[in-house]
């Protein structure tokens, strides 16, 4: 989400779209293949904010957070502060 918001061009957004598709961060109903026609249609949208909005809509929002059961996995790099907050929120240790 941060990278989408920070993008300054259509080309940056297309690269993000490719990365999102390759790493399975798209909604289940979105074809992960990027046919050139779809990329061209995306670039034809002449408003960067509209392109950003569209790309955000394609994201699988469930991939934007770490599941509680995986919070201790060091691959996710969850901070100690976030872990404490989650323990307080869910009312249990893990």
C-alpha cells in the first residue's frame, strides 16, 4: 500500500502490479497474468490517482497483515511493540 501511494508514474505502478501478481497478493478473482492489453489499458488511464485506486482494489487485503498464529515467525519481522499490542488486544499470550 505504501509503495502504491508513493508511486510517481504509471510505469512504477505497472512494476508494482507485476510484483503483486508474482507474489500472490491479488484478489482471488483477478487473473495473475498480465496481458499486454491489460497493461496498455491501465496506462491509458490518464490520472495517476485513478491508477493507484484501481491497483489498491486489485490487492488481496488479507495479505496486508500477519496472522496471529504467525506473529512469532521471524520472516515477518513483527516488532516487539506490535507483539505486545496484539497480546493485549487478544487477551492472551502466545
